[in-house]
């Protein structure tokens, strides 16, 4: 019997090949890394402002554990998400927000998550409670949709100690306010916020704020967040220029790092002057002041009727003090004259739109309400305020060109400045639902003014650097898995002033602390956010 050497050799080669393949596969499997979630094939914007690149992101145990080429590194997952054609970015940080994370209607933070926002900064405009630990514990107990950061607020503590008095504090009152700031900072606040435009913060001198800010500055890395005294539309105010200088002076003399809230110029007389405000900040930074800013891309503001239409002195002493002045014929006439001047600066009564739970007012302009009352706008204001303050928007107060110029600055972050509306408040500012997407649309998709990696850096890494979030804001191994995946062909703000509650479209996935808050464009209801304390 002859031996078929060719057949034996072939069988040997095949057997050897199969054995080698089995050994290779065994070795390959032994060297494989398995992660909980794996995003593959997306265009990665790492938060640094560097050019994006195609890559994969692995997530396990709340953290990013892999960034690179998963196939080459033999990284696998039982949950692989195809991100081909998508932009993968660090979760966005809302640097100045009024998100309502405490009540049931706002806890899920859906208007923010659907923009790609995973962290919101609260206690702004001087409103932050000194009872920081209590609020953080409520968040831990009840759950929140995004991560939350808190300031202790100057307006809050001043009201606790002094009410709405229009005067300087006594020595004992100053000591009491300093104690409340220390309490908030000890409990994890990131810094001190002021609303020098608002009662009662507006009654404080610059020196008062500096002395209080010095207390916050005793804590490493603490921040001064300011809604400055006059953005340009304050009747008999200090003016925009002096207001910005005051904010910088407070930062410089207290030693706090600082951020100007929703930094922009108000009023037609300030159109085209963005370079002036930017110049003040750049000059301060050159001499070592650590000053930054945030912006939203809308021309309308949202606040309250009292602040927009009557002078500060008329509101001293709270509602009772204000009504007493309205009952005084001479003072009421003086207030009326001031209101007329204030409305002129703000574009007239038809530019003041009510966004309030009062159904008789909500969605109407002040001009419309005045005509219904057969009254002048100024006297209608007095009649309305007798029953309490009301929420309003001021339409067309900002200039798009100013916003564009300021967006180019390397220190400019982004914010919504948006408050989650109550269910019984159908009219609200669309910025709550669309600020980040609108900015991207205006400056990247429609006009191609700025590179997307530059804008996304302002949304993520830049803000994380400012808030000293050492393990967030970047797509890096070891960082917390706050991740936004969006479709650039679909990422658009849908909210308008006519339909302000429309959620942003185009965010496909959002991971908050490694848990999907949005998956395949749908909210999961996970409430995976965490209360963040000062590093």
C-alpha cells in the first residue's frame, strides 16, 4: 500500500494551521479586555479643542476605561454602540443655570439632558442657599438627572440677616453674613454668587461684597460668580463699563477666581460694543486676574417685572415697603416717571412679555395688559405689582453681533441661564430647552464661524478646567463617563418663543456617571446625576 505523501502533508499543514489558529484565538481571548459599554466608530471631540478623530470609547464602573482603536487593542463589550457618523463629546457643562432639580417636575432635567448637558451650576445670581449640605443630601436621596454644583448666594444671606433693607450692614450683621458664607463653603459650595442687579444684592456696596468674598477666598479654588450690577439697561445705573470694572475689582481684591454670568451687553446703545467688555476681561487676565465668562445665544432676557420696571429704592423693605410707597401719591408719581424711563431703555412695554403662572398675564406683553386695563404701562405695572412680583422676558435686548464677537474668546463658556418651567407655566424662555444647540447651530452649522471642536471645548473641557473638575470634561481614560453622542445632521434647537417647551433634537445617547440618561434618543429616567462638592 502506497502512502499518499501529498495527502499526509496537506493534512499536516491543515492541522498545524488549525492548531495555530486555535492557539492564536485562545491567546487573543486571554488578552481581550471586556468593558461594560463600548462606543465604536464615532468622531471623538475630546474636550481639549484639538481636532476630532475617529475612535472608540470604553466605559466600565462609571468611568472611561478605554479611548482608542478597540479592535486593535482587543477591547470588547456585550453592549457595543455603533457611533459611526456621530460626534462623541464629553458631557456638556451648563456654567450658569437655574435648573429645578428639587421639585418633581424638574428632577429629571430632561430639557438639559436633551441638549447634551450632564452638569448644571446652581445657586447663581446671589440666590444660593447657605444650607448647602441639606440640598446636596436631598439630591442624593431623591436622585437628579444631571450632576449639580452649588454656590452660596450673597443675596440669600443678606436677606436672611438684613431682610430687604437698603443700607449698609452693621458690624454684627457683617459677621453673621460671613458666618453663613463659611457654613456654605464648609458644606461643599464652589464659591460665592452675587446678583447685584437684584434686590437685595443691589443695596450692597462694592466694599461689602469684597469683604464677604474674602471669606470665600479662604477656601482653595473658590469662585466668584457675578450677575453684575448693570449690563447696560439699568435706569440711572452705573453703566455697563463701570459694572464690568466693578466685577473685576471684586475678583482682584478678594483673590477669588471669577466668572461673569451670561456676559453680554444690553440695550441698543450697546450694540457693536462687545470688544469693549472683552477688552476689560483680557486686560485683567494679562495682569493676573483669573476671570472668565459664560454666554447664551438669545437676544431676550428673563427675570421679573419689579426688577425691570421700578427703581431699586422703591422695592426696599420687601412687598410691604413697596406697596406703602405706591400708596404715597408723591412717591408713586416718582416711581411712574422712573418706570417710563426704564421701559424706554428696554424697548417699550411691548417688549416686556409675561412668563408667569398667572393665567391672566402669561403670554401677554405689558403693552397688551395695559391696554386691557385701559391704563398706561407705568400705572399698569403698579397695579400688577400690588399683588406680587411677576416673571417676565425682555425681548430683543441683546445684539447677535455682540454675542458672536464674545463667542470667539478663549475664556468664554456657555450657559442656558434657564429655569425649568412649572407644568402650569406654558410660556417660558426657550433657552432652557435649546441654548447649547442654538449656539452650535448659529456658529457652526449655519455660518461656519467657529470650528466645532472650539465650541465643544467651551461646553466641556474649558468649563471643567474653570470649576476644577479634575476628572470630568474630557474624553480621557480614568475620567468619569459623562458622555454626549449627537448626530450633527440632526442636532438642532426646536424651542422658540412661540413654542418654548420643544426639546432639542439630535442627541442620541447621554451617559451620566456611566449610566445612560438618554439611549437611542429616548430618556431612560435613570436619575444618575450626583451632587458635586468643591474639589
